[in-house]
């Protein structure tokens, strides 16, 4: 309870240095990190202090943990205790007071961390204990983990992703510095007495330094650097510091993360103790430390005493419990307690006596008091020869299983010891029983009979089994047995059994012998003979295929294999064994004839028979065509029937085997009749013909077209030619029937393309001007005989003359489409359309005044011109001094009366226009005046 309370407060006050009292009135002081030594003065009445001393964890996300010591330190009131609390590293610098330094890097995220500082305690300037600190996290991208502060040595292994982690400290030396990843890197600094080693810098890329070693009695080594320019890279972490704990108090390695701490509890006043535990009936001895003027004891069962060290004789369970001591006159009136334990003597029970059959395991089932230790022993002095006794799992188990190898009486002793009272024993007697027997037998009177007997002799037996232990009877003799081996049991009154095997053999056997297995042809007969092992004996032979009892018989003609059995019967009725004769019939004739075949008319084919087997060679092969051969197992013939025919072949052998007759058919398939049609077999150029497949679908498997111009198509029911010009063209069609017969047809001059006329015309005058709109058209077509003119906007607007004359609207410009359709003598046509443009005459209008005064009227001056090339237009405006104030090249653009961004003065200005004729590039110039009014 005291430690639980202290630990709870320790966690709550982790970062605070303060004093308080626990439930027992003990003063507790908690010391956190301050960066300097702190002093604690031992209070009055205190002979010892309890100190929980924690080393600091290493810096960084994966710093090693600090060690924790649970100390009891002897002191005197007024002693000066110096406490140094280690700090964890928050960056490169090692934690106070002795954590090794980490190192900076090319960026903050790659820097390594310092090691954690150790925590230390001194009494009157003498070092009492050191709690080791954890190593710092390695630099780079790997954040390798530091080793932890340990007890005699640092704990764990410092991380070494590439650079090697620093070594752990021991009780006599600091940890070694970690080597670099490669020789161009740096090694970490080794730890030393009371100081962790510094981590190595990275001389190559400054991105992977080593972590600092943890402080301690001896400090952990610094980690070695990596020496690599691209990720991943990482320096080794710092090694763990060792602790100093000469009193051997409890130490827990790798326990504390973050800053260290010291929790000090003052143990004041006199102390109570006892020399127990005690067995019932013994004397209880209570003890108190010296220093009090008088002593006041109280305890269970109404106990009180004023003696310093009282005793209680003849202890009972009622005397067990908590005894409280108050020391009077010490200046410290706080009570001290001691817990007295009184234990009852053990009461072992080895279990009841029993009988076990030899070969069965002996189950010992002892019962003891909880918490005791036990041991089994065995007495075998009355058993000869000395047996082997084995305990499983061992003789210290309460309920072991025992195996022995000799019958007899075994005495097992169970000894129980509760560690306080004298050991107590109990015994169990196990009788191991064994029984045995002898056997005799009489055989059956005749081979195969079951009138034999078995007799078992065992004076110890009470029952017997003659069927392997399935059925038990009380009679020692049992009958009804034939030849064979039998497992016989006898069993005594304890159920212990003995078994043995009894083998009953036959009397002299009558044996039958038969002729050897034989082989005959299909439809043949076999001659068979049997005889016995006793020549001259009157014997009957019983055959499985006939009622005859003779020794020689003949089978009927056979078509299948037959197994024949025969046995002999002697004069006394004893029967022999059964013999077998296997009459094997040769397989029937078999062979393979060519499968049904299909040919096209006029194409021969080969048929044949092969793989002839069965019967008895040589074979004779006869075709219905008259072809014949002997002594072969296959034969082919060539046939070319004019129509479908079924061919038959007959195969025979040299014995009685049924002839083999095989048939196959040669089917003469019909030829397909290729047919085609053209939707229009005669077209004008450019012509595209549509051709259809017209062959009977039932006679079509596939087909190929060959058509102009070098084109082909497969299995297309409709084909379209490329564009064809004047001429006659052939088309070929090749058809394959479903049975593979092929026929073709080539249609000569199947397609005809007529020449097409070429339409063209011209007109005069050209160009047509808006005030001269009478136009004469000239026909320039080729191969034409008929004309259709479409002249929208003209009068007339239609004509079928070869050279029509029309008139377009006078005084108007415009674009008029003219279409000519010509027709040839074969009815082929051609069409052409041209645009006739009525151009304007050259006209110019230039206003002489405008008023750019900012209102909505007449703000710009613009000329209006037509009949000229707009791309050769130029307008210039001059003031009265001849200075050009405006110029443009777009007849649609006006002048707003501005010059250089400012309005020109009111007055008269001269303008000049130059242009060229739209048709013949003739040159025009105009001059005039314009007046600006504001």
C-alpha cells in the first residue's frame, strides 16, 4: 500500500519538487529536474530513507529509456543528501548533467538528439547510487532508437540503420563509440566515467549524425555517422548508461521516459519486526529497535506488552496478525507494525491401498495443504529382483503416474513440508499382480473341418477367452476349432490377464493337380486332366463345368474365357483343395476400316482396313471389289465410284474364329452451280455496280468474288465495285459446297460503263457591268446532245438552247448562279454551275460638311465609293497649310475631326482620294473640300 500511494503521487508530481506526508505520516519529498544539484537534510527520528531514483530518457522520438532504482539508504538525522536529477535532451545538447551531445545537420529534421542525463544521490558528499540515462535518437531519415539506461550495463541495443549505434556502458568502462557506415564517415565518441559520449558528425553530406550516449556511472557511447547523399540515410543512436547500485537494491532497466526524478521517503521512529513465520505450538519472538524510553505492544487475541522484545509461547492460529509498536520518549511517536504468520502443520494423504496389474500405470492421488512442497519415495525391499520405478512427470508432483517392471508389494510414502513446520508423511500400499498359463490343442479330424479343441492350464485363473479377449467363459477347454492361429487369454481374480497364441495345424492334406492353363480359338474346345497326390486311391473329381467325375474331360465350344475349378474327394469323404484351370479364348477378330468418305465427282480416294488383331494369324483380307491379300494386318485400295457406294471387306484367320466383316461408304457429293446478278449491268461513268450472290444457299459453304479492278471478296452476299470508267468488265465467282466441292463461273463483259459528257460554258461581255446587263452564253460542252440552262434572276430564267441570250436587272449589282445540265446520246448527264457577277460602275460621293461637336448627329465624315478595288483605296485630308491631318486605306472608315488626339479647328480642309479599277487595275484620283463646323 505504501509503494502504491507513493507511485501514484510520483506520477502526479512528475515535474514538481515538493514535500508531503503519506498515510503513515512519513515525509515524502519529490525532486524534479532543475539543471543543478539539490540538497535534502535528513529529518529527526530518521534512520533510513527510501529513494526511487529515475535516470532520464534519451532525446528525440526514439530515445532510450532511463533506469529506475528502488533504494533503501541508511542515514542519520541531519545528514546532508545531495540529489542530482537527470534531464532528457530536447535537441542536440545532451541532457543535464552528463548526457552525450547529438549533432546538427543540413536541416533541423535530420539532426540527432543528445543522450539523457543520469540521476545521482550523495550522502555527506559520498556517492551512494546512480540511475543510468538512455541514448539519444540517431539523425537522418531513420530516427534510429537509442539503447536504454540499465543496471550493471546499459540495456538493449542502439539502433544502427547505417551508422552503427554506440555501445552500452558497464561497471568499469564507458560504451564504445559507434563506427561510421563507411570509412569516410566519423565514429561516435566513447562514453566515460559519469559522462555519455557525443554522437559523430556527418562529414560527407551533413545529413546523418549519430545520437549522444546516455549519462550514467559510466556513459554510453555516441552513435557513428552515415555517409550517404540520398534517402534513406541514418546515423547510429546513442548507447545506454550504466547504473551504480552497490547495496544491491532493486533496479529496473529501460523504465523511465522523459526527465529523471527522485522520490525520497523518510523512515522515522523505532521499527517493529518478528522472527517468523511460526508453526502452531512454537514460540513467537517480537523485536523492537533500540532508542525508546519504553515500549508499548498491542496485537491479536488481546495481546499487550511493555517489553522491548516480548515472546508468545505455544502459538495458535489466533495469534497470527498485525502487531503494533509505539516507542515512547524518542520524540517520534509514530507507530510501527509487523505482520506475524502462524502456520498449521501439514496433513498429507497418500490415498487408499490398491491392486494394479503388471504393465498398467499406477496412478498416485495425494492430497496436501496449498502452498506446501512434497516428495514421493518408494520401498521395494521385499521384491526380487529389484524393480525399476519411474515417476511421471516427477516425484515432486502431487499426483504422479508410476510405472514398474516387476510384480510385488510397493509401499509409497508422501512427505509434505510447508517450510515452517516439520515435514509430515503418509503411506499407500500398491500390490502389482501378474498371472501366466500354458496351452495344449487337438487338431481337426479331417482337413478343412472344425472339430479341434484348445485347453488352458492356469491354477490362478478364474475365467478364459478363446477369441482374443472378446468373450470370457469359465471352462478351461473349448472346442469347435479348425486350422488357424488363435489368441487365448486367462484372467485372475484381480482382473490381471495373460495371453498367448495357439496354432492348430491340419492333418495330411489330399491335394489335387490339374493340367496347365490353355489357349484356344473362338468356337474351339479344350481337353482337361486332373490327378491327386495319392496315386491309386479311388477318387472322384468334381468339375465346375460338368457333372462328370472323370479325371479327363472336354469343354464345349467356347466363345469367352472360362475358369474351371476341380477338387478331389477321397474314400473317407475328405476333400482336397480346389485347383483352377483357366481356358483362355483368343480375342475375336477386330480391325479398323476407313471412316465414311466424301469425294467430288471425278476425284478418286483411298480406303483401307488396318490394325487387324485377334484370332490366330495369318489373316486373309477380301474386298467386295475382288481385291484380296493374305498374311498382312492391313490393306488399302483406291476407288473412284461414279456414284455413292458402300464397300465391304471380310477378314478370316487360320482357325475357327468367326470372320470379321467391315463396311465403309464413299459418298459422291454434287457440284455447286455458281449464279450471280447485277442490279443494273449497264451504267454511266463514273459507275459503281451492285452485284448479288444468287447460288443455292444449301450448296454453299464459302465463295470468292473476283471483280474490277483487281478486287476480291469472300463470303459477301452483295458486293460493290470501285468507281469504274467507260468500258466492259468481267466478274468471276468461285463457290465451295458444304462438302468441299468447288466450281466457278466467269461472266465475260458482265458490266458495261458508258462515257459521260463534260459540261462547260462561258459568257460575254465579261465582266458584266450594272448598266450593260445583256449577256450571251456560249456552250463549251463535249459529247452533249441536249441542254438545260437554269438562269435565276435573268430573263428568261430557263432555256434549252445551245447558246441562249438573257438580260439581268439594269442598274443593279449582284451574283447570279448559272447551271448547265448536258445529256449524252446514251442518256448520261453532267452538270456545271458558275456564278455570274454584275459589277458596279465606278461612283463616288463625298459630303462637303460635318459637325463633330459632341452631339448625336453628323459626328464623322466618310466618303461612299464603289466599283474600285477596295484594297487599293487611299484617302488623305490636308489643312490649309498643306499638313496631312488624316489618312486611311479603308473606304468604310470615317474621320472624326481629330488630329494627334485633339480636335482640328473649324474651317475648310482639302481631301485627296486615289484608287484602282476592280477589273483592269486602271488608276483613279479625286480631289475636293470638306468644311468642319463646331
